[in-house]
C-alpha cells in the first residue's frame, strides 16, 4: 500500500535504465517505531525505482533496520550480517546497509565488528538522506553518516512516501526521542531528546491516509503522551487526540508508548470522551517495587501507577491493558519481585512484555553493584510467566458472550480476521469480503488468550 503524501520524489542516476530494476531486502528489528521507519524507507526506495524481495540472495541492496534496547538484538544483527555478506559472492555490486538504533550507538565500530562489509549506514535521525548515501555507495565509497544529534531538517522525512502492508490502519510517528533518564535505557542516546512533530504535519498525513482508505490511526512515539510539551507554546497531548477525532473518516485511534506520569488526567478524560479511542492501552510499569523504581529513575511509585490504572478503568470501562516489566534489575530482592507479582494480580494485564534485565553499555545500571545472577533472573521470569499465563486465561473467558467491535483486515480460507477495540485478534467464519475495512460487531462464542472466535451480529 503506497501513500504518496507528499512532495519529494527523489531521483538518482540509474545506470540500469531499460534493464531490470534493482531489488532490496529489508529486515526490521525492534519496536513499532522501527516498523514505521522501515515503511518510510520503503517509500523512498520505491521512488528510486527499487523492487522489494523476501529473498536476500537476490537483492542488490540488503538493509537492516536495527534495535539496541537489549543485548539479544545486537547479537542477532551481527549474526545476520555474517550471513548476508555472502550476497557479495552472488552479486559483487550488491550493497549492505545498516540503520536504526544499533547503527546510532556503535557507528563505524559496528562496521569493524562486521568485517568492514557495511556500505551504507545511517540512523533514525537522517532516513531522508538515504538517496544521497546510495549515490555515494554506488561510487564505491563508504556511505556512513551517523549524526551526533537530529538535523534541523529531520521532519523532512515525512515529505517522502510510505509503503504500508495493511490498507486499513497506519502508524503515524508524532514524536521522537525521550527526555527521561531511566538508568537501564539506551534510547535517549540512540533517539535523542524529545522532539514533537508539528501538529499541522500530523493532521495532514492523517487526512491523506483516511482518503487512502485507512480507518485506524496508531500514534507512535518513544514517549507518545509527552507530545507537545517541547513546543515553544506547549500543546497538551489530549488536544491532539480531540483534533484527530474531528477528522471525518477516522474510526479508531490508538497510541503507543506512554509514560505513567505523562498519562495525565486530561488524557484519561479524553480517552473516556472520544469514542474512536480504542479500549486498549500499553502502559509500562517495569517494576512493582518502589525501591527498584527509584533505582531505575522511574519517577512514580507503585501506588501512583495503580491509581492511574483505576482512573483508566473508570473512564474507559472494559479497557484491555498491557505493559512492559523488567525482571532481575540490579539489586532486586525476592521481596521486590513479589511486589511486581502483586501489580500483575491487581491490574490483570491482558498482555505483558517481560524481559530479563540486560545491561546496556553506557547506561548507569550496567555499573550498578548487586547484579542479579542469571539463574535467579530465569527462575523469577518463569514464576512471573506462570502468574501472567493464569491471569490471561482468566481474563480471556470474560469475552465469551460479549459483543466486540472488530475492524476486519484480511480474509483467509473462509474466515474474516481482524482486531477488536481491545486489541484482540478475532476470527469469524464468513465469506463476506465486502466487510473488509469495516468495523463490525461480533458476538464472541469462544475465547483463547490471543484469539476470539465469534459470529457477526446482524442488524
């Protein structure tokens, strides 16, 4: 799905005119922000005449959009580079590129560790410089451009087209960076300080997407609920939500990821008042121990987090909640861990993204004493997953007999498949393909943890 919002149509010299078009293979790691960045990269490359392939062996350009939040993605990238370098034996003119957060953090050191095989490297700051970097690489030069801070023309990347896989919903990046100083997190070093995208730019893109058939808008940011605070004249995030809801054709709104203290009362009120806002929210809590939260530099307490949750449940009855949690942060005791389990029991998350603490180079927590042994992390993770599995099974059963609103996204083997407002996959046995792209009431007959099964409610 191509969204050409915009103005820029980059041109590069194509020495293969009247010959086959060059092919690109893109591998994306990490968060939804990276997914959205890859959609923008695809749009730029399509404008340059590239075709897309799922087979890296036939690619003229291999591009890895990387994550570095934890150690595991770092290792994966290096492993993939070790495999992808074989493409140069198949096609000596093929180029290998790396972008995203790992590129920003390691820079040329990553190329050295990969054996000097990287031809192109850039970060999320300068995606829009890709056409110029490709020109340089085609000349046989190293095209590595890692900027120490976002350029003044950073938002120009939104003047390029995007390519989406789904015709009915779209990611919209509304801000980048983070001003928090969580002691375990590398994001401020790789994504920079908080920068809010201008409201006019956001609303223009959404209006275009709606004309292109999009029904659901998913707002993205490292700290999405802080949008607007860095403007010379600050604008509340809640104001943006109301303005988006006023756009004719916007039928559903989601946003990820927020920070508990930035989920203010006016945002919660807007969530209750705006019918298009989905009945689902991802709100990381990371630990249930106030002592550990303080060591993490998470500037809220367990009690304050639970108070936010209660307000959300009152403002948006039936809201499905999800969160991130870290197990085994340095100094975590058994008592601290039990406080985390207590949050699970009190909130009853319908989805939880849990991680064993992974030291990140350059973060304060990596140097903390009392690092928790890996076997202890593993044992606690197992216990946490057992508790969460029980809760998710119990919460799933509440959907049986309920009617949920489903945006049908695809048809497969006699089934319509879509997502409910609560962010649950829903399957219906039906050949009514005319319902694709529509929000339809479905009565749930059977519920599993991740999928609801039901029938369309006829008018």
